[in-house]
DNA sequence: GGCTTTTATAGTCACTGTGACTATTAATGA
DNA sequence: TCATTAATAGTCACAGTGACTATAAAAGCC
């Protein structure tokens, strides 16, 4: 922050938040998008988001906007994993005026959702990669978010954020395979997850079946650990 | 970005950049700080930074401000490793008005610097950790930056950014030890660095001595690689 | 009932990378 | 000349992982 400060000398900026909200449903990675109703980019898909209000931080604005767009209750939003990605500030990213946007990534379990009230009318979970033209620079924000989430799965226990409160190791493995787009060896994945203290905890009681074939799987819940040491690297390549 | 957009309805924000500029000199990690001349926090140390101008991005503002504060020439600034950290947007982080700040981390080789002209009069490279009270929330920004840089050394080839164009493996190891605050085993460090293709390249010619004792070290320059796979983990603990 | 199919779980084996060392080489200064 | 210092070379055991094979427990079909 410089000296030579004059409260009237700065140029006014609008500050917004943009959200990349990911879910894994039916084995495919989905993103929450809204359809724009106004120019510019009327009718285009865009990331949910909105203005930061005078008395809230960008983080608070992000959670508020997500609540408005999805209709999820406040408790569910509070529990979500929210992560600041980066800030996009190119002067012409919005043709109307100077808008600086703080981008966030959020991970949502694939629970049945209302997606009803308020601004949510035009919001939808869209399979990642099926929409190629997003409004503004949202395509770039979304691909940055996807890369970040993929990298973060490697060295954190974040994958459980995509899962319901109780899940099987097969479902957890499915999260990794879906986000990374690669197949993993099941016994090795299992060994790695169970060897990491605090990643998952087994739930007592009979292995509930949800009605599939094959041997019923044991159920687990997320453990207290956050970091994954050593990391669980994806098969091929570079994380970036 | 929402609909219901009215160019006059948003509240104006000031957008600034704050810079955490690190160097390694004489075996100690240093940070570039400036002494504030005005209230609030007159006489306090603060991170260098300033307003984002109407026609520049936050990245451009960060490089411009660093040039102004240090007197480094444009080419040197362009070559620097700059990294966006995160954005700080708490409503009361600046008591005067609503200021949203995009924080950057930069890595500077410990070259003899002018540090003379322009705003640079009150700028100094201060050993990291010796100043505990920084203006605004700059103390928090600085510790976030330090943590990020430390983590990034593990899985990237960033350490060479702290070094002059030619350096010895001992100097490179010193960067790691200084940033992490831990000692590393020299033969193992050497083996790891040389086993990573593209991390460093040996410079031909006689091993220049800069006048110390012991066997003269071979000289290296930074290679083309960016990522470190597998990572070079620090001895003890968690990266976060 | 016995079969096949499907999925979960258990276990093996070789190889890579690393931590913790020891040994050697090449310079300096007393 | 010799101790000192720092760079470089090499050794050894072990943890973690990739690529497997084998067994267990369910469902669906004849």
C-alpha cells in the first residue's frame, strides 16, 4: 500500500466473485453453470457469481452467492470446501466496465438438491467439458479450477468432500478417476488410502448394500486428516 | 457474474497489489519492506505495493510497483518469477476505505541492487522474521507468502530463481535450507538435483573460485524444467 | 441347487527413490 | 607438510509403489 494516498484519486473498480462448483454424479464430473439472461453474452452459460457487497469479504460473498444459486441451506454451505483460486483482473475481461473477479472453487457431494428458489431458476449441473463457450473469461477460470482441484487431490484428503457422509472405497476411487480422467488400480488405491492415517475411518455395522452386484463393500467416513503424505500421484504425468 | 446488472449500483472498491519479495543473502531469507510515511501506520514497515491503474492488470501493476520500489530495470523485472498468492478482501483491512488487495510473491536473486531512485528511498531488504509488526494485514500476507514459497520449492524448480545466473550446488542447497530453515544432507541433495532432468545444467570451463576454502565446486545454471517429479520433500513435516 | 458374473478384499514381487552413512578428491592456510 | 574445509563418489537398507494373482461374498441365471 503506497503513500501519496488520496481517497478520491483512485479509479473505481467493481469486485465480483466467480464460482467453479464441482460435483461427481453418475461417474462424470459436473460443474454448476447459470444461463445468462442479459447482454452481454445473453443466453450463454456462465459461472455463478456476483458482486461483493460493501460489508462482506470475497469469501462471504462466494458462500452467499452459492446459497442463492443453489438453494442449499446455510449449514450445508458452511460445511463445504471452499478455496480461493486466484483473481482475474485483465482490464477488458468485462466489456462494460472494469471488473476484478476473485475466483473460488467449491466441492459439492452429489446429494439430491433443490436447485429451486431464487436465482436458481437457470442454474444447472452440466457435465464438465461439454460446454466450450462460456461468457467472459469463465472458460479459462473453469479450466484453472479443474487443474487446481486435480492437483489438490494428489496431496490432500479433499476427495472425501465429493462424497456423501458415508461412502465406499470404490466410490472414493471413482472420485479420483473422474476428476483425473484416468483409471486406478483398485488394490493399490485401497492400500494407499488405508495406509494413510486419518484419511478415512471405517463405519461399524453391516455393509449396507444399495443394490448392486458383487460383494458388498465396507463403508467409510472422512477422517480428521487433511494432508496426504506422501502424495497419491496420478499415473502419468505432471500435475500442471 | 450476475444479471440484474446496473453500472451505477455497485459500491466502488479500490484495488491494490501487495508484494512479498524474497531474497536469500548471506544465508538468511530477506524480504523487501518499505517504511510508511503517512498515517495510518506512519513509520511502520509495510509490504511494497500500490494501486492498480485503470488500464492494467494486477500482474502488470505488481511488476510496475516492484520496478518503482527497487529501481531494477524492466528486463530484470520481466525475468523474475512472479506468482499470485491470493486476494485479501476483509472489509476493514484498511481503516480508511474499502481496499481489496491482490497479493503476489516474487523471488529475487541476491544481486547488488541500486535500491536508489524514485520511491525506493525508504525500501530495504530486511531479514525475514525480524519485523513482527507490519502495517495493515501485511504480516499475515507475508507469512502466507513464506508458506507458499516453501511449499513450492518442494515440487518445482523454483529455487534457481533465488540464484544468480551461475551457481554451485552448494548455493542451491543453501536456498532450500534458508527458506525451509532445516539442514539437508549434501550428497543426497546433490543426487536428487542431478537425477532430475532439466533442473540444472553444468557450465563448462574451469570451476571458478570466488575465494573460499575447500575443493572448488562445479558451476551450474538453471535448466528448462519447471516441475520436480517426484518432489523434494523437506525432512520433517507437513508442507502446510 | 449349481453355475457364471461382478465387485471387494488379501497378498506377492520387483523396482525406484531416499535417508543415513563412509570414502575420496581438491583446494586453502598454518 | 599437514590439518582443515568443502565437493564429489559410492554403499546399504528400507519404505512406497506399480503390476500383478488369488480369494471371498454377493446377485442373476439356468
